[in-house]
C-alpha cells in the first residue's frame, strides 16, 4: 500500500508542485483567496475570460488563503501555498474524523457502578436483577462483563482486524485513479466529498450540531452540496427525532448564510452570474463543462431543450425528496447511497456537465461503506433500550436496570429504543420494541 501511495500520489504530486503545473481550478482557488483578503469576496467584477471566472461559493476561497498569505516568493512558500495540498489535507482529515466518529472503542470493559474491575462482575455485590432468558442474572449494582472481558476478547480482536483492513482499504482507494488523479492535478471536489461524508456520519451518530457544521462547510464550497442537507436531515429525523433534525438543518442553513452573506451584499451580480448562471450554461461565458451527457445534449437543442433538461433535473430532485419522506435512510450507507443517486442523476441531467463529476457520488458511496465497515461495538446509552429489557450482543448479556443499560454492555448502534437483540453470535437480529404497559 505504501508503494502504491508513493507511486500514485506522492511522487506525481511532488513533481507537479515543483514544476508549478496544475489545472485551472487550482489557480481559481488561489486567486479567490487573494481577492477575499483584498476586497472581502472572491469575485472579479468584470471577468474577460473563462479563466477569470470563479464558479465556486465563497467558502472555497479558504483553500486559497495560504497562497494569498505566503505568496510564491521561493520554492518552499510556492509549494506550501498550493491549494492542492490543502484540498488533500481537508479531504483526508474529514475521512479520518469520519472513521473516528463512526468507530467504537475495542477492548477493555467498563467498571461497574460501584467500581467493579473492567471485564468482571463488580465487587460491590449489588442486588441481583431480574432473571434473564437463559438464566444468567448479572447483579444490578455490580460491574458487568465489558467489551474486553471474558467471552468477548475475540470480538475486540475482530474489530481491530476490521479497523486495520479499513485503513488499508482507504489507502488503496486514495491510490486509485478516482482519488489520486484529482488530488494531484486539481483536488477541488475532494474537500466537498470528505465534508459530505463527515456530515452523514455525524447524522448517523445522532450529532445534529456537528452534522450541521459539516454541512455548512460543504454548502459554502459548492451549491451542488445543497441536496445533502435534505438527506442528512432525513437521517437525523429517523435516528434522533424531529427536534434533532431541526437543530441540524438550522445549524447548516444559518452557518452557510453567514459565509455567503458578505459576497451577497458586496457583489451580488458577479455572485449570481459566476456561481449559478455560468455552470448551467446561461452565463456570458461558454462553460468548458461540455461532456455529451443527456442534459447537455438536450440543452444543445436550443432554449426548449435547456428548459427540458432543467425540468428533468427538478423532477429528479422532487423524486429524491419524496423518497426521503416516504422511506428515510436508516443508516450511513443508505443515506450516502441516496445522496449519491441524487447527485449522479443531477450531474447527468444538468445542462452542462463533465464525466469527471460522477466520481464524487461514486467516491462518496465507496467511502461510506469503508467507514461503516470499520464500526466497532459501541457502548450502550439511554437512547438504545428502555427499562427492564434484556440486551444480548456478541455474547454479552445483561439486564437493564434503573432505566439504562448496566455499564459495560455492548449494544449495536442500530438497535432501536426498546428493542431486544435476540442472537448472541453472528450478525445481531433485533425485534421491534414492545408497546408500553397500560
């Protein structure tokens, strides 16, 4: 893997940094950073050529700020200020943060409420709880077998193996052409992909504010990220309830508006022409995004064809929104797939587009599976089960006392409130929550 990363990423990127060769997107980001420091927004008032157009939202200028601050007076400042390095750093940082947020903590039980040793029953001799289905009765006041205790060491070992395999798989993905090529020559879509992944991971982990902040960061780079708000909100509503969904949506919208406000006030005309009209083929400059995709072919038929492509694009958006309302995604992979399908359909039906745009939904779907596959056993919280239920997962069985799971128990993160996990080996199978007693 190291050889692949060196040959596919490190060496080509170093050669390009030294030679100064890059796609036009890199220069656009760096110019946006210079203009933002100079005038408070990244748009030229009257661009004369396509190269002077900034088709990105103001947040993209942040990736060009190192060049604006350090300049290019020497090989080291020139290389360190290259926007590709910061695009790659943001992308890899988001993937690492997503893996950390999604993964559990293997090994080592949790002490019991009265100080029982990890992985053992508590020494305090708490009162026994109600008898479990197989006759095992852990004490409600003592410690309980933890994730690293007897009978679960193999679970931690398997988790560590999956984590190592996940790291290797991410490395292979980065060395593949889907990531290595854009990382070396432009990198402009990689930060967007990483932030969308991180937002969905936080939504799956029931962290609405963190998900909203990640969404705001993505939505301030490109407006093609805006559909992700609906997907993440639907996932939050399913996983954490309507109030959490509202908090996540409010955070995303408010923070995005805060980033866009200076440019919208200081330069509304250039913002609309360069960011919204130009990428859709309606600006005064001809867009270079002219791959023969269905939307582009329709738009070339004339004004009627352009409106037909826009109509199909809107119909696709309505269809995805309806699917979120009728059948909201229940986990990270499902949410990433729904967003990937929507983005892919949008790129195909847009009046202007490139084949390379389709790498974003593909990469998002693959990364979601790699991150979700490294998830370890998580510790139980009050939101997982209700009073009096018995939880069995990966061979760890315990009785719920005082409205929460006794500390140290292992509960799959997908278990709904009030569910029973009824299998002790293999993939856990859950039954629906029981209705409350009258």
